[in-house]
């Protein structure tokens, strides 16, 4: 599975958009981009995933570059409860098979 | 939908005893579940992949005789830490994939194990 690179930490003002970047320059054509987050002392939470097209759900938007070598997770109106470690993971979408490999992620701090 | 529960949420046990942690998929059937371990200020590390009706697949360096995994049904996987030692103290998290999905996993809330 392709390796990802994320900044170790970011700050964001409450109410503003949080844009979290992820580089995955070695991504293969059949690999998806998944985003998860982990709030302190809780299990990770699935946020969104995408293959080629940009995706949006009730939590966030995922923007994938045309060459698929990088992506950005956007939280449109960050709140204090969005403070967490955000993980970008690239992996083949194998249905119920295949584990996730977690890197160090980006620690997002939303400040009032 | 896609809710995964774990029990207990925290447990304290004495060195040398065994502890069982349950992981349940509440609203879907999971043929595959995963067990992770997380030490303080570190990322999640996969311990094993649990397959319903068959033996678990352990990651390199994880002792299968110490961390017993049973996936007896499509909604339940258990992790038993046998002869626990203080160095086994950690945050244990399970996850499961929705069979109709494209690989996204849903995680339990985790179990904090402290071995004294």
C-alpha cells in the first residue's frame, strides 16, 4: 500500500475551514484515499474516502488532485470538537479484506 | 449504521491473569475484524486480522499464544490477553469492515487495559 505524508500538526480557528493536506505520490490506480480521525482516548472515526473524484458528505469534503498524488480533507466550519489526530490512509479497496496502516497523522487543534 | 462496540471499556488486572475483550458489530455482519493496539502518544498498530470461522492472522512480532483471538460469529470477535504483564498495558481497539463497502472500517471505542 502507498505511503502517505502529512504535516505533524496544524491549528485552525473555530468557525473557519480546516484544510488538511496529504501527499501520496506513489499511489496506484486501484488505491483509494481514506480519512479517519481519532479524538483523544477514543477509537478512530471514519470520515470519508475517494478514488478519483472529489467527495463530500455531512462531515467533510475530500479534494483529490487530478494526478491523484495528493489530497486535501476540508472541514468547512471547524468546531472545538473537531480537535483530533487526522489520518490519511491509502489502500486498495478490497471490501472486507485488508487492514489499515496508520501513520502518525496530523494533530489538528481548533482554537476559540 | 455501522456501529462497533467493545466491552469492557477499561479493565485493571493483576500480572499473570488473563483478560478477555469483546468486539461486536451491532448493525451489520462482519466476516473480518481487526485488532489494533495503541501505546501512549503513538499511532495504532495492527495486531491481527480476525476471520469468522477460521484462524486469525497475526502481524509479525505479535505472539499468537499470548493474544488469543476467536471470531465465532459474524458479529463477535474476542481478544484474550493471557498471562498479562505490565508491558501489555495499552489501548486495544477493534474494527470491522462493512461487507458491501469499499474498504472503510468502523472502529470500536477501545478498551484501556492496565496490568498491575
